[in-house]
C-alpha cells in the first residue's frame, strides 16, 4: 500500500547494528526477541554544510567547511506477546557545529509498529517521528538569513493497516495514514503541511506464489498557512495500483509496485498531473560474505523546504556489503534523487532564482566494526553533488567521519 515519503539524508544517527529488526513482523514467534540500548558519538568533517556555493554561503553567514560532533543514545527492540508482536527503535542526539553554532540542533528519530491478529484480521498500527535541522540549500535567501538557517523540521506519521481473511488465500486490505510536516522558523511555517491517505483493495497470499495486492488510494494534502483570498493551497491524489512481493529461496527477495497517479488541485490553483509511479526493491545474498540491494522509485510528494505545491520525485540506488570477518564489514552505497517542483497560482515561484528542479548524487562508503562485547564503530566517508536549474542551488562536497558506539544492554 502507498506511503507518503519525504526524506533523503546523507547520514543518520539511527545506525543501530540491529539488522534483525528489519525483517517482516511475525506475530506468533518469540524466538527472535531482541533488545538493545546504547550510546554513540559521531565526529565528522563536512566540506560544505551550507549545501550552496561559497559566495552564497557567505551571504547566509555560514562557514562552508565545518566539523560536527553528535552525541546520541539509541534503543531498539523486537518482542512478541502472544499473538502480538511489537517493534520499535529510537535515537536522540544533538548536532554541535564547531564553526556554525547557529546550526546546532537536536536530531531525533523514532519508529514504533505492532502486529496483532483479531479474529480473521491482521491489524498493524505504526508511528514514526523525525526532527532535525532543515536542509539549507532548498530555498533562496530571504531578507533575514535566519529565515533559511535557523529552522528545525519535524515530520511525524501515524498509520493503521488492516488485512482480513485467511492466512493463505484472498484477503481484503485497507488502511489510513496521517502525516504532518512542520517548520520551527516563522518564516518557513508557510510550507507546513498535513496529509491523509485512505487505501482499500484486495490481496492474495500463498507460500508458493508470494503476496499480491491490488488497491485504490486517495490522498489529501493541505498547507494550513497558505490561504490567499480565502483559497487554501492544497492538492488531491488518486492512486490505482498493485504490488507483488516474494522471497525466492533464502538468498533473494524482492518487491515491485506500480500505480497510476491522478493529481488534481481543487479550485484550479495549480498544475494537475497524471502519470505512472513505481517502487522496486531487490535484495540478494551473493555468497557467504556478500549482500547487495537495489531500489527504484517515483511518486509525488509534499514539499516542506520551499513554497512549491508538490514535487515529482524519482530515486534510484544500490548498495553492497562485504563481511571481512565476523566483526568487520565493508559497505558501499550510491543513490540519486531527481525532483521537479510544481508551484500553484496562489504561491508562484520567486522571480529571483526559483528552484524548479534538481538532481542529487550521493556516494558513501564505510568500514564497520561490532564486537560481541558491545563496542562498535564505523569509519565512513562520501561525496555528493547537486545540479539544479539555477547556479544558486548547485554544490558539491565531501564528508568523512568516525562513529564509536557502545551497547549498554541487550
């Protein structure tokens, strides 16, 4: 079923060394119960924290090259209670910039989900929360530089998915989700949004076939602080699609989803859109030491970083990991995100350096260590390059860092 997504970050504090927690929920089995509680320190150098050119960074009052220290605490668990399984993870940290103290901000991530069976229905509620310093390169400089630098963004989502029927065979599916995006800076509250998604469909599941679903979904997105002449900036999306998911043996698993997008703007305030969307994930174990994965996606998304009504986003990427020993692994990943921004007639793009589209390339590598005693770490680095419709938003930069973590309890 479709999800609203609005995230693309180069790194995360939530690196928990808990790969088992990413497996599908199983409500009855308690043999895989796990728990981790730990602390982490991340020290990194970034050659371009401003995400713009050197001259534009100076206009914002930002020293382009900086060192950032992020202490954090993390927790993750996966536990069964009879016919219910509960899973959660959280990380709470604080970014400390040595040269740009105005960018200091909390970095919080949390996810919680459950799966329970009631009579003939599997019910899966979930919630997620993310709070961090806003990306700096998505908005043109306004009169006050603090309008682009002093801003913390919060994105939270709440959802319930229901699948009713036998464990093998046809099942009715449905769900509802709510997502909100908020800016802490009063100059940026203009882009705060609320989105609801309602989904209904039918699915089929069989061990020898996999999981097949066909659905229709309706999304309503509103920008609560964009009301011009009594008209609110908003858009509605209808998606009609299907998905197929299957594990092929023990070494290959994949999921493919395709859907038709029908986006309209009530009142004719913006550009409508019709087109195809997709989501594709494939992961494989290529040997006793090597794992790899690829992902592709395309969809429309709300915009929290500037005044656009929505963006048409395409992403694709891949990663590979190599277990050098039982405690050390090497990882390499590449991702690309391409966005086209669509503005409404109520809030047209600025005449000065409007952001109409961009393409961001990110490559990242790391060597990770995790001992049985709880001590772990990661030496990582990467490079990213952004090409936009206006030179103001073009940038490139590299980063390198060291993480040390210790698991206090498990």
